[in-house]
C-alpha cells in the first residue's frame, strides 16, 4: 500500500514536469520514465526534492526534482539571490563570483547561475572557463563579493554534479546563513518564480588576471625558495585526472622553482567523462595508476594529482626499496603541517601566536606534533567550512599556519578559504626539497615523524547505501551505534564516547557526562579506547554512504620498525572492523 501511495505521489510530481514551463528535452525524459515498465528510475528522480543542504546541492544529473538540472540549479540560485537581496539590501551593488569544473553540464549550469543572479540585479563575475575550486574562493575575497557559487561534484563519479554556495569570506556557508538560505530556497515552489532571463550588463567575464593574482599569492607561501632552487630538477609527475588543475598546478610548481614537471598526456585532456579512470578520485590507487606508470618510466622523485575541481591532492612517494606507495590523506596533512611548523621554527618566525587546525576524524598524531612544538591546535568538524570558521574566529589575534582533513584536503593560506590542491601540491614539492636538503628521502622524513611523535595507522571505510532504502538503512545504523555502543574495540576497552549530535562526552567507566565545546551539533559518533584507538562514525553529507574512520596506535623506535608497525596496525584494524560489524 505504501509503495502504491509513493508511486501515485511520484507520478503526480512528474506530470507537473510535462507542462510548457519545462523545456522539450526535459519533458521527453520525464515522459519516457512515466511510460517505462520499471518505475524505479521515476521514483528515484521524483520521490523527494534534491535538498539544498549546508553544502549546497549534489546529485545525479537528469530530469526530476531529485536530480541536478537547470530547474533545481535555478531554484537554488533564485533562493540564494532572494536571501542576498534581503541581507545586503543597503548595498548599492551586490556581487557574486561564479565558477565551475570540467564536468558535463557544468558550464551550462554556471551560465544559468550567472543569468539568474544578473536578472535579480546582482552583479555576477563569471569565470571564462573551468577553474580550481579554491580559485573561486580566492576570487570572492579578491573582488569583495558577498557570495559565490561553484558548480562541481568534486571527485564524485561522472554521473554527478553539484552546487557549492560560498559567503563573503570565501568559505562555504555555515550558520546562520546556511539555514536561512535553505529556507529561502524551499520557498521557491514554482518554476515561474525563477528569473532565467539574464542581464548581460551585470555579467563580467574574469580569467587570466585572476589566475595571475591567485598564483602570486600562492608563491608568497613558499618558505624555502633557495632550497627549491637548489633542487629545481626534482622529477615531479603531475596529473589533473582530466580536471581543472591542468594549467594552474604546473604553473604554480614552476613559480616555486621546480622545472622538471612531467605530465601524463592522456590525463591532461579536460573531460567530464574522465575516460582513463573508473573514478576521478586521487584517494584511489586506480586513479593514480597512469601517473605511477609514468613515474616508473622516468624514475620520478614524487607523483602528485589533483581531483577534478582541484581542491584535493593525491600523492605517491618512493619507499626505502624504491617502490612507489600511495600516501594517505592523514599522512599528507601530517607531512605538510610538520613541515610548516618546523620550517617556521627554523626561520625564527614563531611568535607563540601560531595555530593549526584539523578535523575531528583526522589523525591525533598531528596533536602530538603541535604539542611538541608548542603550537596550538584546534579540532573542528569535517569540511573546510569549519576550518575557515576557525580562521575567521582567530584572524585578528593569531597566525594560521595550515589545516587539513583526512580526505586529502589541505589549506595553507588565508587568502582562500577552501581546501587547495594548487598550493598544497606546490608545498609538497617544497617539502621534498627540504627533506633532500637534510639528506633524507620523503619516506625517511615520514618515518622520522612517526619515530619522534608516535606511530599511527588510519583506515577509512565507506559503506554505500544508495536511494531511499539506503538512506533509511544509514539512519538505522547510526541509531544502532548510539543505543548499543561497542564495549571493546581491537581488544581494548572503550573508555570515552563522544556524541556530537548531543555534544555529550561520556566517561564509560564513571558515567560522567561533560559538554563538548563545538559551535553546533553534528551527526557524528566517536569511540576512544584505553590503548589510544579512535573510531569515528558519520553519514556522508554529500553522498549516499556511512563513513567509518579507524585510527590505531603502535610502537616505532626507529625507521627500521616502520613495516612491522604497519603490519601490526593493519592486523589490529581488521579486528576493529569485525568488532564494528563492517
């Protein structure tokens, strides 16, 4: 009965998309779904509205209320425009910056966004072509805009696209603007309310000059220009994986003094089909395979990649046997923060007012490094909007050195407020030059970090549950973990439970509950054990999955112990996974 009612409701919503308000191609696609024997595609396209959440929109492209298309993008933009006009009503001219990635339909969506803003009397700075996400953040700040929109689905599969909304500080939106914008978007009930007909006088195309200013700012982050010059011929393989980093990342590396940048020609071709990879995600070894093959061919010192919108970084280094190994996201953040803290100390630039930021699911080894260097560390929620929030709260009193998260994102600067692979890749190359100057390989530098600050091993597991039933299953899993938390993980007692949905920290043994100091609640659970194991559980905010983050501690007295420490940690992680039922 429930299914019958759902199908009836879905058909009613779909029939409304057959009116003249919708374009011919959209009507044809909806008609095809209505006439199909299998109602599943129709249900998936219409069973709900694609939610404008705190991260904007993200979904599969196609016709329907639960899909990315010109109408869902249009409603989001009209709602945002309405909110901007209300919030900045006293400004003589409200302005926004609009960018996009290489995905199919991204340019079309970006132009529609610029048209709608301009039709509402808002000036739109539209990039002339695809650009890295962090450059959009930079442009908002650089041009003094009140907001911005980037059309991108980051590293999602090719079927997806997305819509990220930014505020005047160049960061993705947080409270109170997130909820307020969502409310304004939800008020758009009919296509007729969306002003699609743009005003060309209020659309300004930007490009080369912004690129130059952005790259100049990144060059200013370099702490070791003389060392870079000394090791200018380091063999660096770089791939944009068909994405937006194709021009600016190599230019930035050259700005840093590195002259021997080796390309992967097949992947230098921008394409929303990502033809050479199953998934354009540099977290995955398969996405890095062609770059690693090129590295083996030329004997490269370092392999790096950026994801399609060039905010995440992938990195492959040589181990002590000369084999190429993937560096995980936790290690990337750890390496870069270790370099920035120690190099600032070497240069006598530390004043006692510096700080770093990591997310709560990122390795605790970073806290050990910060404590050892007497540098304050802030924990925040997952997502760079929260790192940006910490920067905003402290920019008048303290100096930001860097921040990152385990999902291969790092931000070294304050002139942009979203993760930035362009600057991170440049600094990673500089980091290798710095290590070489100290007589170390990249792997030896990483091993020394573990010897000095303690060994940790991390593992991220995503359990994918697509569609309506999947969303319900994820909710049930979170409920189960809350009501029946594990008593032991990997043979060690759970001593502390943190529930960010209630902001409660519970001492398991004594039952004492204290409040967590966070700006808002979040659907995240954390378990900490006696021996230092940390497990975090949260549903993804952008994809149909529930994520598990496992971190175990180990012993490592010297470089020679590295592989044994890894093997012991991996064995323990497998036990923890069984304890969690995953």
